[in-house]
C-alpha cells in the first residue's frame, strides 16, 4: 500500500511554497519521520518528514516547482523492496492531454487582463499592497490566471500604471560580453530572498523613513558583564551577552514612547501594549527576524535564553512560522560583522528599528577630561508618519541612558 507525501499546513498567510531540495531520489529507502524534501516559503524553510517507512516511489513535483498546502509531493511504497520508481513528473500529468486548449489560450493570455480567471489569493494580496490592478499583469497560470510569481515579477519590474506594458521588461539587463558571460553564474532567488527584497523595497516606498543617531558609552555594561558573566552562566545555563541589555533597554523606552511600538492601519494608529522584539539574524539563505515575544515581561536571563534558542533554530533552518510573526519592534546588530554605522530599513509594518554597531575605543570628554571609552553608535530608523522627531530622539536617548546606567534596569527607571 502506498502512502502519500503532501505539503503540510504552512501557517498563517502562507499560501504557497517552492520545492527547494529533495533529500532522497526515487527508489531510495526511507525511515518514518526522516526528512524527505525541503520547502521554501516566503518566511521560513521547512523540512517535510516521511509519514511512513518504505521506498520513495513516484516524485510528482520537481525542485523549483511552486506548490500549495495539501498538494501531492510524492509516494512512499510499502516495504524496502526495489519498487519501480517513476521519473519525476509535474503534479498534474492529466493536464498535458488536451493540447489544443492551451494553444488557443496562449495568444489571449499574452495580453494582460484578457482572462476570466481571478488572480490567485496570494497574487491578489501582493498586487493590492503594491496598488497594481490584475489587468496590468500577464498571468502564467491556467487560462491566464495571475499567480503570485507573476505579481512579484510585475512589482519588481515597476508596473504602476495601466499605460505600462507588462509584457515588456521595465529595465532589461544588458548582455555581458563573451569573456564575461562564461564567468557568470545565474541563480534563481529563493522565496526567502525574494520576500526580503520585496519587503525592504515596500518599506522604503511606503514609510516616511528617517534615521536619528546617538552614541553610547558601553563601559558600564561591559564592566557589569565582566563582573557577573561566570556567575550568570552558572546559574542560568546561558552566556550573558549584550542583546539582553539592549532588549530590556528598548522595552523600557517603548513604554515611555509608545508611538515607536505602534503601526499604521489605514487611517488608524494601533498602539501595542506589549513588546514583541524582532532580533535580526543572518543565515546562509538570508536575513531572518525571529521574534522574542513579550520581551517586556522577561528578565535578562529569559531574553538571553530565548535569543539563543531562536538563533540556533535560524541557523539550522528550524524556525517555525510562529517564531517569525507578530514583531512590534526590531533590533539589528551589524556590529558583529564590523559595521561602524548604518541606516537600517524598517521591518514593515513596524514603525521603528534599532541598529547596533561595532564597539570601538574612541577619545571622549568625560567631566572635562579626555578619556578613552568603548563607544558604540546607535541608529534608530523610524516612520515619520507616526513618530515625531522629538519622540524618536527621546526614545534613543532613553536607550542610551539605560545602557550607560544599567542599574536603571533593576530599579525600573
């Protein structure tokens, strides 16, 4: 008896995935719960385990194909025998039989908007967010249906008005010379990278983004960390880093300046009476932002434990969709890569993001004397539509004051 391998539920707002990699090939023996195939969504990478032991039989989708929740991925034949494995096929082989209908539909589908099929839900959402009509996009689906990939391609090409011809690339890449072409490699962007690119550009296009800077003397935090790091690790089983201090300093400042923790919804402002702090983590596949939920109610040790768990999960590709959702403010630490200063881009729909940078010894004036201190530049990018300059500067000053006097964290000042 054969067992089906299907796409699992992908989580809230995730309507499709791309086949990233098959770990097994047809004819290979599989153990129950062994990872069989990797799916890439626009949020996380998911490994699909084998629902039963046996031999991988028919593979119905190929690497690079787009699938929806519940779609058939392949079959597992019972037993470990050498079941005759069919070559990889597309999911719906029956659709290849009627050749005449697609041939007739092709000329009509070549013209944007000439279809009686509504756009796919994910495509409709992406087009609505970009302010593009489905009539402006050429659909590649059945009967000319606009799919999410078509919508993302149209957005990337800069389609914005009915006058634009979606069949003509907005900015075609000039061909490379013969000598250069053989030394180039073309690799399709992953779903995650496409989403990163789209969201960052959307944030720039939508928000009135502005960045304010300050610098913080890290000596008090560094002294406190050096004094208690061994005792802290022995008691809590986790190292005492800087992120715990920064996260607590941010949550304290958010309570005083709630606009930085809010978001715009149409003509309304939604104020969050909680702090879910996103922590940007660099991985081999791109930047992800897992969320420390209710960080304002956590101790520094609890924050460090959760950041450690999320960091390991991110690097191992084990983050769940729930780990990535609901953030109200983001912290990005470019200092671990040596960045001295940057202007971080908002993680929409959030209204603020704090950029941490490299700790560098610099001469500063303290009490009328020039002294050397371990200094860090801080950058707060914020949405000026909702956060005034005074609020942004005050927020950053509060973060600075707390880090330069960490006893404030204990006394809740």
